[in-house]
C-alpha cells in the first residue's frame, strides 16, 4: 500500500483532516497554533506520507506537543482504541521469524517502519493517556527497552479500571485486540 498522497488535492485533504481534528481537540495541544503546524507541514511535505498512513490505518493522528530540543511538533495516534488497521501483529521482525506455528501477517515495528513512524514508547503512551482515555477495550504494543527484548519480552499498554497499565508479554505473541500506536516528529 502506498501512503504517499498522489496529488495536490489529496495532500490538501490530509491537511484538512488534520486541521479539523486539531480544532476539535484543543486540550491535546495547548499553546500550539495550527498556523505554525501548517507551515511545518508545508515545509516538510514528505511527512504527509506518514500522516496519511497513520490516518488510513485508523490512527487518527493529532498534534500532542512540541519538542523544543528537536524543534518538532509531535503527532500521536489518538484513536480511542488501538488502530484497527494495525492489529494481530507480533512486536518485531525477530519475533515474526521465531513464530513457527500460526505466524501473524507482520510485526508492529515493521509496519511502523514501512509507514515512516516510530512505535510509541512507555513515556509517550502515558502522555497520550494523560490527554484522554484510550485503549479501554484494546491494547497497544510499545517500543520495548533492549534489555527486556533481549530476554524475549515486549511491553504493551492499556487502560482498565480507571488506570493505565504497562505489561509484558512474549514478543512473538499476537492478539486480535492488540495493535500499536505511532509517533511522528515533524
């Protein structure tokens, strides 16, 4: 699947979708101006490919902050549940190769890389959860520290009982209700 907007009208459509979401959820990006975001998107049109991919797979990307150190706006997947187009995947390619019986169709890390985004980490996931209630029925794979991954483990998060939980599982596991959330720095 190509996530590259094909023409000017399609690029404008992606930007208009992002603008409407930005305006509908001002609590996610207090102090950030849409005009500044729009200028950045215009200066970096290659990022529209990733944003379109996030949108097409059900992520509902939105601006959630500005990283002054990196001089970048942060887009997170803000869909209420883990994106429907990104579920039933193991964590990474190593886990996919190790799955001998009933392998999934792919991996979260591989799919994120193909879209040009990063897997959300634990800190980013907790920040997202501070902006609303996400993953009440689903869960999301998280970028996993190397020491945990070296032991065959992987992290995922969800919200249950009014609390945010970060758990562990084997990296080669996969579930119909577990997907992944992405981060894009623009």
